[in-house]
C-alpha cells in the first residue's frame, strides 16, 4: 500500500487557494517526495468554491484519492463541505475568528488559529493563508528553514518588506502550532531524490519546444490556455514565435502556414475551439502539410462545464474534417508523458506529412505531478522526414505530390529555385495542378487518394503496440486510455491487496489503433472492463468498431470530476459479483 499524506485547501475564488498549494508542492518535491495535485474550481473569477487537493509521499503518487489528512478551510463554506472527509488522525486548521467547524469525526484534531492575534489582518487580507502554511508544516514535522526559503522565492518579485512580512507570519503560525497542536503521527519523510513539478499544459509546451517548435498560435480557451501562457513567457529564450489569434479558424491556418514555410508549428484548444479547426485539419491532410493540434478536453457539449474534466472528445477527433485522410491521434498517459509524447508525434507528422492530434484533458492539463528530471529529455531525436532544404544542383522536375510506395513525397521549403509547385486545398495531380477545373480525372483522383492513405501503414509501423501491465493471468483486466492510466494503476494495486488479481491495458496511440495486438492480449483475459471518463463509452464503441471486441463490463464517470481509485475497486467487485455490467461511481467530494 502506498503511504501518502493529503492536504485539502478550500475557499472562494480570489481567496488565494493556489499559492499555498504551490508552496506545499515546492517543499514536498525538494524533500524528495512524489506529489499529485488537482484543483476543482468553478468558471468564475470571484466567489464560488475552489478546492485544491495535494497528495504526497515517498512512493509514486499517480492520482489523488479523495482522502484528506489535513483540511485548511479559508471560509465557512469549505469547512461545511469537507470536514466530513477527515477521519481519525486527521486535522483541520482554521481561522478561529471566522470559521466554526462544527462536529467532526472521532479522533480528528480541530486546530483553531487566532488569526487576529497573530497578524494584522487590516494590512494583509490573506494572512490566514500564510499562518496556516506555517502551522501545517510544524504539525508535519518539517523544519521552518525549508518554508522560509520557498517564501523568499515565491515573493522574490515583490519588495523585501513583503517577503519579510510573509516569513514573519509563517513563523508565527509555525510557533503557535508547535506550542498548541498535536503533530501528525506520521512525520513527513524526506529522501535524497529531487523532482520537478509540472502541469500537463507546461509539460506539453516544453515538449513542443524540445521537439523544435518555432511557431505557436492559440486563442485562449480553458483548459488549454496554460500552453499559451508557457509559450508566451518563454518565447524569446526558446526562439518561438507566439501569436494569440482572433479565433480558432485563424489559429490552425496560421499554424499550417508556418509549417508550410518550413518550421515545426502547433496550436492548442479545447473541444469547442477544435470544432472550428476541423476544416483546417482537412487542409493539412490534403496539402500534406504537417501540423500538431492539442485538444484539452473539458465537459461538454457546447460551453458545457469549462473547468471540469472529461474524455468526451474522442469521436469528434475521429470524425474531424470530412473525407478520408491520414492522421495520427495519441492520448498522453500522465503529466510526464505530456512532455514525452510531443517529440514523438512531431516526428511522425513530419515524416508522413499529416496532421497529428494530442488528446489531453483538464485532469492532466491543469493537474500537477512530480516528475523525475531524468525522464525529461530536452534533446530528443528530431526527424523532419523527406525535406528538401537546399537546391543541390541538377535534379529531375520536382513533383510535390509524387506517387510513391510509402505515400510520402519529398517536401520542399518554399522559394528554392527549381522547385516551384502548386499547393491548394483542392484535389490535385503529382505536381499540384488541380484535377477538376475543366473535368475530373477519376484515375488521378483515385491514385492520389490511395497514395495519401498508404501513409497509414507506415504510421502504424512507427508506433508501438500497447503493452499489458501486471500479471498475464488475472481475475480482471482493466482497459483505459489517456489520463485514466494513473488511477487504474493504483486501483489494480488495491485490488491485488484485497485478493483480486488485476492487470491493466493502457491505450496511448488511438489512430492508427493496433487492433490485432489488442485482441491478442484480450483473448486470454478472464474478465474485461473498460474504464473511461464519459457517458457513452466512446472508446468502447471505437474499439468495437475497429475489432468487434465487446468487454464484459464498463466503468464510466461523467460528472466533471476524475475517478478515484476506490471508485474502480468497488465497481470491479460489484461486476465480478455479477451485480451489474455498468458502474457509474458517485463523486463523494462536494466540489
């Protein structure tokens, strides 16, 4: 069983919930601890309810689990909602001037902080936050020097007086807790390891930069805006041209134009914005200009729930644009994989001159994870494919869309003498000339369509098939895709501890799908269950359409919140007992 410690910080938007979370994350990672953080918030700037959960420990922390050891409510509403999550051994740190926590479970320590006596709240409206951080770290057995160092870093862009004030407040909270509250039975450990703390959006942006992206365009849309923020902040040092465009139609067309000019280009959006990009995706395929699009899924349809997670865009990606065309679609498995996937998909889109889609979601995009720096390769292999960048002297007449066995034609940087060619969204012959101005040449149309689609064979050969994780012979096989990787991994561990052997088949590459490889694995499975974060079982339907495979059961969630490991464990038990074939867990945290 993974030994972990979870903190829940809640309040209204504007009360400064994020800053304590950032401070805790830095301290935990610098103690050599793993962490996973998730912020449940509403689509408003002020008010409402925000609840940040950060889980840490010496073992890998693939997900949050809904359990809270320390609750820090910044207002009464948070105490009312979440005090019930605490069990024996837990604690609640609160502002005694404003919050009345009510009745807690046996063994829960209520820790009132006399904020007005410890701080001048007329000068510092968020003094309770800093006091609570200090008190919490005292109870966790963390030395004050670690907090002082992080506070100096956190407020380094402000005046020294602000840094001194926050250090003084933290010290007051730390000392008060040391004298008045009982420390946790399990002091927070430390290890020699050191971890980076990344969000999925930051990881995808950095992965793109490492892959050689030189143009990024976007229109701000949650939950993908973090990619734009990272790109804008680091544009000069990374030598990336960044453009915030008027709408998503302009976004993808600018990215395609930059790619046509010879640089690696990408853009990011969410489901609603991707709908506007659909026609541009077809242009990328028809003109054989590579482009990478990130779709950070959120709860839909329409505006939906902009700040909640879901895996509801799969069929939109499968049906994007019209007609048949080659493409590659992949879903990162965790936040570290958000980085690692980017160079891989850029190499494929460049080699096969086609669009690529990274199908992420809010859980990964805005979540935070500790990542071993050794996993982050800032100098990955870069394969630009068949690209002509210099004249090279005498050559045969250039055919931009030359018919080849692989379906891939030599691509040239525009403007090279001797390589003049036509590029358009219309069907064309080998030199780019339209085939339907006066009449349609059916033979050329058929030959060009077959040429493009032959790329799919090469793409399939370039991506690895999925691998089964866990014992080959298990009582249950859980199948997931994308962000369900972490929660299924921990659920399998919990099931094994309870005497139910479980293994896990995570799907990362969605198009092309290694259907035969998946069937080879699943033929030997005793009981199969597909786990996904949407209403209709989108991946289950896709897998069935590609392979005719039908699982024994399904676990689905579509309330805007992610799975917890215990959701999957209980659903597996129910299904193995024959109670149901479709489990829809209820989210027990009121956010």
